[in-house]
C-alpha cells in the first residue's frame, strides 16, 4: 500500500513539473501598449527565443487593439454624401 502511495505522490510531483502556461494573455497585452510594443520588437528580432505561442498572442493582441473587439459595428456618419 505504501509503495502505491509513493508511486502516486511521485507521479503528481512529476506532473506538476511540466511547462507552465505563459503569464501574458491576449487581454493583458492589449491592455498594456508599452509591453505589447516591447514584445512585438522582440518577436521581430528573435522569435525563436520567445516562442511561437507568445508571438502569436502578441499578434492577436495587436490585431485587437487595431481592429477593436468586434462588438461595436462600424456606422458611418449620417451627414456624409452617398456616391
């Protein structure tokens, strides 16, 4: 019984030693333009060091800042002439 408990404990400890999730989320990057700019530059110069996952999040955050969150549709001004 003790060997089974020791084996289970060892498995739990080894499973917790895996890769941790990046702390930079798309939302946190979109809310922090200075950090976003810094990471964009780093992704341009050394993408291999930062990793594809983080650089993809940086790209998504950049798109969200540029295009918005998609919740507000574009409505042109009413006083513009139609062509």
